[in-house]
């Protein structure tokens, strides 16, 4: 049976389009997913193509965007790479790693992407949609677009906006961000650039991030409805809840406020940072203030430093050396400093980074083997095949506890034979997942390959208590506290706010 014929008896898909990037599509989809779940439906998120270095690994070892994983959590289901069949991971020089159905299948330039990958991309999107419906015949898809649906220079090769909307005959919602200004022009301009059959798919408009008295926009709402003949189904107020940004550019705007922190954390803002959602649990700690570090500076004010993951570890390490941050980090370690590196951050804390197969995008032989920061006696060699898997292990430091997370990395890390092995200890029972050492002056240097390490409540609390003890602060005792419960609470609050202000039921039929 043709797929379009299968669509007749199924629940009408909902698709969220935006007037621009950053309009609030991801959050809107997340809220709708939880609202539908609460209504007793079986929602499933879908984004045909995403571009992000903030990734998740499903239980089959497949990579997908973290935003779709989060939306799956909102649905109360296990994330799967079919929910995000195409993931593009930028790696500099206008190139991206191409991932289809969770598997890395090549590298492309921006110039050649649509020429080389459009047809296979559309096929993998259709394959994923068929698979989702075959396995979940009673589901309702909640689909997210990307950027603007009317980028006229790209629309003929669009893989994730109007092509998907028309293929699914979805009820579409157009979301716009009033905080950015120009909301009337955004809405009218977007709709005017659509073909008549495309415009007919738009069943409602949402005004997002409205500050102040919502009644003040009543005249604006009437004007939009009169001009477009499309109902404004909701005006969503500005929400203060922390919510994970989809891409690294948002980190610059993601600052903590209104806190009286006990602990100051510095996170190095690497040029090719990846998997920054690793730090969401710390963002939700009221006793912690996070500052993103982008240039050389005195680091002594921080109680601990984090080196995050990187899509291009060698290039980011060269950046750290050239801007002086490597030297700053080494000096910080000499002053009872506490440092933890995650994935690429772990690799950079070692002594040697070697790239014999040019997997890191090295352009010269001199960049194939470089020195790391040199705080852990570890050597990393980048190999041909990436490792992606879910992790269940047992931590040995700073406490014994069960650990869950995932790995995404290319490098293989081992002891540097030129260094003293006795200086370093495994963090986990699976010894290749991370190591730590204690400084002679006090403080610890640690690194792990496990993404999501701070989501493990007991481990996170004990690491924070290690820092608090060093500052002679009272230790945390939060036996009932859970980051996953906090995340559920944030999603619930988000959905409740949307449900108050948005008539979602109007687009369900």
C-alpha cells in the first residue's frame, strides 16, 4: 500500500513551523508532546533533518539530536534515531558529518550537500516515517521543522519543512518569536512566500515569548487573523524555566541569574563544543553559578573547571594553546584546582593527541600529532570508526554508585607509556570510561567519556560535596532529589503554560 493511502485512517499529524530559527519550535513541540500524552494519546516526535552537535545515543547505538530525545521523554517513550533520521554535525570549514538513521555515513560540504545527499536523504525520511507508523499505528506524529520554511534559495531541496508537511498532509502551526521584534512582518512575509496549497496547511499561529500583559496584544491578534484568515491559537508568555538550548550559539544567552551560589563553575566555551546538555543538571542546581569561559583569564575564582566535549578535539586544543587557556588551566591545577573533562575534554587533558587517519579534519601533518594540556598521563589516537553506545557501569570515585549515560567519540585513550601510571586511577569499574588523579597540592583532575554523567544524582552530589568539603561548606544531603524528576517537572510546567495559553485541540482534527 502506498504511504499516502495509509495516512487516511491515522491521526492527523501536527507540524510546527517557525518564521525563523530560534522562534521556539523545539520547545513548542516538547510542550505539545506532553499535552497529548496527558490527553491519553500516543505522541511521537519527528524532525526529518536536524543540524546540531548536541547529540544523544539511542539503545541501538544510533546518534540523534538531543532535542528529539528530550521530546521523546516528553512523550513518555524511549528515544530512537528514527525520530531524527538525518543529523548533520558541523565540524568546521563549511563541512558536516552526515548521519542517517543513527549511523555516520560520510562528510559533506555545504556547497555539495543537496547535490549529493538530497535523494538519499528524502528516502531515509520516508523510510523512518513508514517504520514509525508500522510500529505505532495509533500514534500521532508531532513534527518539527527547521529554520524558516520559505528560504527561497533552498526550498527546492527542502528536506524537513514544507516537503514533509505536504507529504504527511499535516496540520501545521506557525510559531513566531515576538521578543525579536517584527512579528507582523515575520508572519505575513512567511505566509506570502508560500504557495496556496502550502498556506492551506497552516491551521494556526502561535505568538511566542510575549512579555507583559497578554491583553495588550488583542488588537494585534485581530489584525493578524483578519489579514491572514488564520486563527492565532495562542500567545505564550515569556517562560523563566531553564530549558536546554538546541545549538551552541544559544549558550551565549544561557546565563544563570537571581542566585546566591556557594560554588562557581567555569566551563570552557570551545569553538567546536558538543553535547553541552551534559551540564543541564548543574544549571538546575540552585547552589551553583555557571560562567562560560571564552578567553584567557585568571581562573582562580572558580571552584571547579569543566572541559566539555568537542566535535574537533585537535583544533580546539590548538585554540586553547594559542589563546593561552591551556596555560591558564595548568596554572589553575597547581593551586588546588579541580578540573573535569568530558569526552573531548578528557582527551585534551591528556599528554598526546594523534590523528593518523585525518579523522579530526587536520590539514597538515604537523596537526596530526599534538600535545594535550598534560594534566593526565593519557594518549588518545583517533581511529577510523566512531564508538556510540549506551553505558551502564559502576563508579568507584568519588563514590560507589550505578552510572548511566552514553558514549560518542572517535578516539581511543590509553596510558601514555612515557608517563607514571601510578599517578592515575579509574573512575569506573569499566576502567576505560574515565580516570582521575589527586594533585599533590590538593584538588583533583578527572576525565570521563560518559555523556550525561551529571544526570546521575548520587555521583553528581558526591562530586559537588568533594568541592564543598574543600571550601569547608556543609555537605549536600538530598536523598530524594532527582535530576530526571526535575526535568519531568520542567516539561510539565512548560506543557501547563502552553495548555493555558494555546488551543492545541483546535488543530487535532
